[in-house]
C-alpha cells in the first residue's frame, strides 16, 4: 500500500512541477504549485516526517492567502 501511494505521489509531484514551469496561465500554474506542495507533503508523511509535512501544508495555506489578495 505504501509503495502504491509513494509512486502516485511521486508521479503527481513530477507532473505538477512540469505543469508549473510549462503553463503560461498564472492561475493554472498556481494550481500546479498547490498540487506539488500536497504531493510533497504526502511523500513526507510516508517518510514519517510529520513536522515537514505540516510545514509543507502550512506553506500551501500561506501561498493561497497571498494569491487571494
């Protein structure tokens, strides 16, 4: 089960990172950034690094707050 989640989160992280760089639309790039942060947080949880995962999610919340202003 962990291996499946690891591969799914890895593929999602790589795909969202590529989408972040390739997209010309800033809104789509912001969504790709959020997807990247969530998938990296999932990988950190698999590594049992709860603090890093929580910090990753917190930075995601801060990023979305900055974009809404």
